[in-house]
C-alpha cells in the first residue's frame, strides 16, 4: 500500500483453547497483515508458530493501550494492515481493544472485525439455560463487598446472567451466589474447547459441594451462567379508577378534606381539585 491508501485494523478472534477453531479467514488475515498487536506477545507467539508465521508484534494490554493508539495510527497512516488479537477469544470482550477501536474510529480509520471464538457464546450454546435474552457482566468484582453489591443489583433481572470467573475466585463467587440467589439454576462452563472441558449444573450450594468433593473441578477458567429471576407475578388486583377511590373513601366515612389529601398523594394533582371533585360526588348522593 502507498501513503495515499491507509491500512486496515483487523480485530481478529482467536481460539479459546482448541487451535482448530481458528477460522480460515482469520488465519489468512494474520498471514497478510504487516504486524500484530497482541495482549501478550509471548502467548500469541505460540499461535503464530502453530500457523508457521513470523510477524512483527507489539504488546497492547490494559496498562499501555491508550499509549499505543498514536503508534498504531501512524502505522495505519503509512499503509500498514494490522491485526489486533487478545490472548484468547474475541478482542474487546473482557479483553483490551475498546480504547484503540474507539479512538481509531474517531480518526476515520478502516476497522474490520473477523468473527470467531467467544467464551460466553460458546458456554451459552451448551449450557441448557435460556438464551433468548441474556446479560453479560464480564468479571465480577474481586472484593467480597463489591461482589455482593453487584450480584444484589442483578438478582431481580429476568434475563440469563453470564459472568467470567477465575479459578482462585470461583468458590467465593458461588458462596456469594448462594447468599444472593439461593436455589437458582447455575451452570459452570470450565476449560471450554480444551481437553478437560466440563459443564457442571446445579444450585450454588450443590455446585460448592461438587467442587469440594473434586478440587480439580475448581481449576481452569470459568464461564458462570445463572438462570434469570422468575417473572414478577402480576397483581391479582386491577387498577382502580380515581372515582372508585374517591367513592370508597367517602363510603368509609373519611372526611372530604382528608380524602382530597389522600387522593393527591396517591394519584397526583392538587388537593383543591380533588376537594372539588369529592364535593361534587358527595352532592350526587
């Protein structure tokens, strides 16, 4: 490419475990780009070796992403095509890349996503919990208080809830789920696409028992899928009309002035208006 033809940033999804899951298009793009921005160059180097590729790489992670924007933009301006990859799965999904993509879009750079593996979608497709509506919340907070507060905010949602979790916090997360969402259906998807891929299903309490009985089940990276809250039951009582409320207040012997105050508090509006309306109703009887 010439200087008059800026390059393209390809956002490339890479395998979450099984290297055979890399798409043919992704492999072709990685072979064609000038350089690769990777979350961990050593980790991604193994993927490139597997593909027989030797490309210039530079790191792009949460601590240096903002500083990398100008550097990568200058490469694009010079006509280079660049691939953005994370350690596993789709970049930007609980991985670095958002700041870069946002800033480069603001500069009108050409950005092309190359779809492929994503842990949360993979887990949902095999979990057996509703998938028509779901909420993905990334990683829960590490601190116990913040984690409980986050779950407290999600527990009334009717959509399926999806979280990522690390092996050293999975027990704490299940304990928090037991506290906040006792009895809820939960699926732990572990080591997806890898040799020891496992789906564990149960309540938070039963899953804690399973992990205690077999500590090996607490190893690996997790996708935690929680059934949504049951729908709120519709009230058996129909909404009553304003006139019905006023009639009931008068029938119970509540004074006009007090009834006007109650109506204003419950239905809104000025007390004087309700007072006049009550007087009219009273005059009809």
